[in-house]
């Protein structure tokens, strides 16, 4: 069990560019979550998958944000036409169907938009 | 909607001091409550949890009791160590197991 891994760990981009983050969950976990964390704040829920189905996406911050989990394994979070306000830490977490709220988090992908 | 209010930090204590970090919540229904911890350079990890009223979660000397009447889940430890220095987040579970987090409390323990 290697835990939840995220890539890249840090991304610097210019405003207007597209960025994509990848998350590999713990292999036996069927639930996958994306959160965003800004400095001095707690993580903010963005979206959630159970297997390959995206069950909650209303919290995605705008239509520039999209997420996929094509085969129910890894997931990607894409931000199109980045803005400076998108600078934040993007966290991925996974859990098993039997857990009661225990999420296992990756170390995050930090986005800096210049 | 659901919300979590945490004691503002930062908190600085001497080793072996008593720790309390306050957490109150607003939620519909009967959520589960959690404390997560983030050590420097590491990802968030679950510290303890309680799934129903009057439950006490405990781990690594930390404790928190689910108080429905006061909608609180305060974190306590009787004797902190330097290694407890971290950011602590209170959270509650909502629908679809998503978590709502407080803003976090930075704890620094001095030797």
C-alpha cells in the first residue's frame, strides 16, 4: 500500500494556460475526492467519484474546472484558462465503501498561477 | 448548510502543557465528527473520529467527545510533546461522505 499519490507536486503556470493534475488512490478504494486548500483555510470540497461515476460536481468552482476518473482507478483534475485566483493546493483523497468518513489524503499538488 | 468553526490560532505551548482546541459545528441530521492533523511536509491524516452523540474518539493521547447538546467536538491532550506540532482540522461528514473542514489551528510546542 503506497498511499494516495499526486502528480505533479508543484505546478507553476501563466495565466490563461490549462493545467492537469493526476491522482492515484489507494488501490482497493472505490471513492475518490478532490479538495482545494488555500493558505490559512481548511480543505474545500470540489467533487467526488464512486468508481468511475462522478456523483457530485456542483461544488466545482466554475465551468473551467473538470474532473474525470475514466476506469475507476486514477483521476485527473483539469483547470482551463487558469486565473491567479486558482493558485492553491489541490488535494486528492480516497476511501473504501465501508469507511465512515475516513479519507486518506495525498500530499497535494500546489498550483501557482503567475 | 454544514459548517465547522474552529478556535483560531496559532497556539503556542510548552512541552507537557495541557491542550484544548475548540470546535463547534452546524449540521443537519447526525453527522460523524473528525479531527485531522497535518504535520509539516505531510498530507492530512485522520487523528480520531466519533460517529454518534456522546462517543469519545481517542488516539495518540488525544481525545474528543461528540457533544450534541452543545454541537461541539473539542480536542484535548493532557501533555503535549514537541512532535505534536502541526495543524489540526476539525471536520464533519455530510452527504456522500464528503467532509466539511474548519479553517485549522496551528499548534507549536516548544521544548
